């Protein structure tokens, strides 16, 4: 199975894409909750560094957690509403 077949399969079954995105969002959310360095380190992303400077590290972490929860809720609702 090559990559084109995988993308065609996902294109024909959007619920599979919602599951994959939901899994990734959940994994990143767990990383932020457990303070895993690969998830919470803003280095390498200039916008994240500026946001950390403005609001502080803990508030930045809380903002990202809320955004991820909203994303998981949105992806879950899209999954449930898709035909």
C-alpha cells in the first residue's frame, strides 16, 4: 500500500481522518498536562516564545490545554456528525 492509496482511503473515509487528528490532539494534550518537554518547549517557534514572554509559561500551558480541549471537542463533533 503506497502513500497515494492511503490518502485516497482517508479521502473516501473522512471519519478515519477525524480519528487520526483526534488521537494526535489527545497525545499532545497529555504531553501538556504531564509537562513533557517535547510538547511544552516553545523553542523553535517564534510566536510561542513571544506568547510565553507575554503571559508566562504556566499561563501559556493553560491556554494551549484549553485550545486542545476545544479542538478535541470540535473533532469529536465532526466525527459524530459526518455521514
